[in-house]
């Protein structure tokens, strides 16, 4: 049976800075949990999110929209300063690319 807390994306990542795994639930709560193994962190994170959702229900607090099954269009607007816009356009032009194509490549390289 699906729980209300299943609607929220849970992320566990290794942190070089902290030398441990960090678990977060973006869009629902700030902060997170940490530990030595992915499984330990994921299990604790699920428990914390369950408790968070239960408490919100008890307090009649409206929870944000779920994030686990969210669909993305592939389009978003990004606002930058005029100087950054100019610098990006110049780099794209130097490579014979459109600004959109160049920015897409840069973002994909950083996101993966």
C-alpha cells in the first residue's frame, strides 16, 4: 500500500566534505540525515519523511506537491546578469553554436 510519504523524492549521496552519506528530501524539508552506509541513511530518511508527513497531517499543515513522480518539460527560464549573458554568448559564438545549444551542453556536463 502506497504511503503519503512515497510521494516525495528521497536522495542519498556521498559527501566528500563530510565523509559520509547524506540523505535529503528536496521540496519537503530542509536538512537531512547522515550515516556510514547508503542503506542506513535511506532507511532513516524514509522514517524521518514518514514522521514529517504524519506530523503535518496532525497539525493540518498543507504539504507541498509531491516530488517523486513529478514530470519535467525540459524547458526552464534562467536569469543571469548581462555580463554573464554576454560571456556565454561569446563562448557559444566562438564554438559556432547557438547560446541555447552551448548552455545545454554546459548544464548537461555539470548535472550528470
